[in-house]
């Protein structure tokens, strides 16, 4: 922008009715706009609080393997150190590999209100199923399958 085109170098406030061309209409009601903005902020806050809870559960789930190991997970399933390391590696590989495709899919379907709850349901079912495993090998590789799917469904 050049100095001659009226640009003063300062950004105008977004909600200032004196500087908003759309608000100069005859039907503009500042009180109604403030009520709508307050309702929007409440709606966004409500949804973000659920996202924060989901993130906390995700974080707990990722750290759960170390806590489970301390409580006898490795001993209960007769896992060697190598097998336990494999389980943990597969979990984090699933997390890392599926971040971008998951976000691309979410962008494609455009409905986080459907996608996130479905992911949470799948994640919960896999977590419950993984809790029913009684061996590294039987049911066949269920520990690995569970952590792979958990990595694919959590964000």
C-alpha cells in the first residue's frame, strides 16, 4: 500500500461500528450484535472445553503404557523387554503416521461434530478390547493391533 491510498499504518478495531461499512446500514443494532457475540463465545467455550477433556484423555492414554508397566502389565502378559518396546514403538508410529491423514480426512468430510465422536468411540472400544488381552501372541497379535488402531483413531 502506498501513502496516497489512505492507509495510515494502523489497524482499525474489528468491532468498532464507526469503521465497519456493513454496520452503517439502517437496521444495525449494536445491542443485538453484542448478544449474538456473547452467545457465540459461550458456544465456542463449551465446545473447546470438550476438546480439552478429549486431549487430556489422549495424553493419559499415551502415558498409560508406562504406568501399566509399573503395575505389572509386562509381567501379566509375559512380555519381554523387546516385545514391550515393540508395543510402545508401534503405538507412537501410529500416532505420528496418522496425524496428517486424519486431519486431511477431517478437512475433507468437514464435520468435526461427527468425526471426533466416532474417533472417540472407536478409541474407547479399542482401549477396552486391549484391556481384555491376556498374551502378546494370543489372540494373535491383539496387543499390536490394539495399539496400531489406537494410534490411528486418536489425535
